[in-house]
C-alpha cells in the first residue's frame, strides 16, 4: 500500500462528506500523523498476524514494551498479567491524562483474505479454534503506539503528563482468572498516578471510515452474567410423576423471565436485555435428569434498573421452581461484569470541538446506545472518561450489513488508523493545553 495515496483518499472522503470543518486541526497533529502512518499500519498488521487471547498477550506486550523503550520511555510490565504502562513527562506543568488501548484477541477463526491474516490456532474451553483480532484491538494498540511516538517528539513543549495504558484481557479473563481493567486498577494502576481524565477509542464496523461516534452520558451497556441451576429428581421418561422434571422447570423460567424486560422494566427510560445463552441438562432421551443449568447475560444502562433486573430474575427462578416442586441455585449475577460505559458530560462537551476539527462537524455523530460492553468503564468510574468510536468500514460498503466486530469476516479499513491517531492526538493536546477545572 502506498501511504501517500491512503492519506489522499482519506482527505477526499472527508472533504466530500464534510466540506466545512468545525475548526482547523492543529498543524502539528497533521505532521505527526503523517510521520507515524506507515509505522502504525505495520504495527497493526504485525499484531493482526500474531493475535493472543485474554491474559495470554505475552508477545504483544513484549512488542509494545520494546517499542516504548526505543522511544526513550521506561515502561512498567506485568500489570494484570501482561499489561504495559508508561508515563510521558511533558516539559511544562499541566494536567495528568491517561490514554488506553486494549491488546487481546478472540477465539475466532479468521475468514478474511489478507496477506497478514491470522493462522494462529489454540485450545479454548476444550475446543480447537482459530485466534483473530476480530474486534480491532490490534488497531487500538498500534494507534496508541503511534500516538505515543508523536507525543514523545513533542515532549519538550508538552504540558502535563500522559499515562499510556496497554491493557490485556478486555474481552474477559478465562474462567477462574482475573484480568482486564478491573485487575489493573486493583493492582494499583492509579495509585501513584491518578489522571484527571482518561480517553479511549474503539474501531467500529457500524460506522463508515472518516466518521467518529460519541455520546454524552451512558454509551455502552453494563454487562453481567448469570447462572441458574435447577435441581429436580431424576426418573424414567415414561414415569415423569416419579420425579421432578428440571427441564420443564427450566423452560418455564426462560419463558417467565421474558416478562422482566417486557413488563417489569421501564424500557421507555433506557433499554435492557435478559438473554439466555445456554441450557445444559440430561444425557439420554428417556431419562429425566436431576439438574439443568441455565446461563446468560443481562445488559442495562442504569444502576437502579440493573439491580432490579437481578432481583426480578432471582425471584422468577425461585418461584417457578417452587411451583414445580424443584429448587434452584440462582446466582444472579454469577460474576459482576462491566459497569455502564459512561462519558462524562462536561468532558465530552469540552472535547467535541477537537473531534470535529479532525473529521468535520457532519462526521461526528451520536450513535445509538450500544448493548455491547467495554471494561474501559472501570477507569471512567475512577476519573472522568471519554470513549469514542472510530468508523472502520470502507466507503461504499453499507455499515449496517458489513461484518460486525467479533465476526470472522470483520475487515478493518486501514484509513481508520489515521483517523484514530489524528482524533486522539488532537483531543490529547487540546485537553493538556486547556484543561477544564474539575475534569
């Protein structure tokens, strides 16, 4: 790929879709983005070709740490297993800002025809599977390295300090392990360096390249898992009255639970989801088993609604079981998941002009609430946070039908790398130069 043509193409896209920008972007951002563009693409392709699952990001962490050392930084490694953190000390006094990128891949077998497509396989949950950066974390890591390189070169004139967070296990730690943002914080990430704000971004298939999506307030859902075990009494399938049928009970729990969202939750206020992902029980066609296990997910945007759904689901499970003569172990939630990803309204309003300066007013959109979750939310509970989406689908491809993040056919338009670098650099410099009191 010729990167001069890539930059020209991006400029043409932005010029076509947004003739008038909100404000002029910083010339130093333009120069820095051009200088790191080829390297960012090269890093992204390397990470894409060598993906690693959550809490297994050993090679990725080493590549990141080595790159930071070459920039003259002193990275800390081994945080939350494979996290890498470095501080850029500006030459002038100013605020503290944290920038975060996630590094892990998914147990997905790639079906995209690329010269740098992943051929990696592994064993996950007892099954052989491919490993793929199907969510775009390879892009996030590469972009933050490019941003770091740019900021280091500006260090003498940089006000304040910037913490670079390269985070493992955003997709969730393996069963029985801890990981991700919550573990980084637990291990003292913000103990000695507590930022005044934290920024993050995510490439997104439902937005075309050249656009940025951001919402003030709730943006992505809280995500929680539940597990319900129904205990019956095993009997012959020909004599169901001789036992207690946990399969019938489990079926009624699934059916009754639909009323939690449909009839007991004020979805006119904010949406909510209760989904059952698996039902496991029994081994033979003519034996009613002792137990059936149900697992699933709950998605909410409001803490009060979240707690109410927990209570309602537990209540449904216990009472339906009792009505059938069964008992339940209702672990609702089974493990407390990610909180709502919440963009601080004042910080969001403050940084909107920075994003618009890069892509133009018309290309900064407010996307709908996203039922997906992000553990960036843990950082944003500690300090004001801003998390935005960078369009990843090529112009001419319908973003609504393009393969989504987590799909084996997810395909990132590499022009999004340049957009992400520019947007984050612009926002970073603007924030450091003119911090808002209390932000």
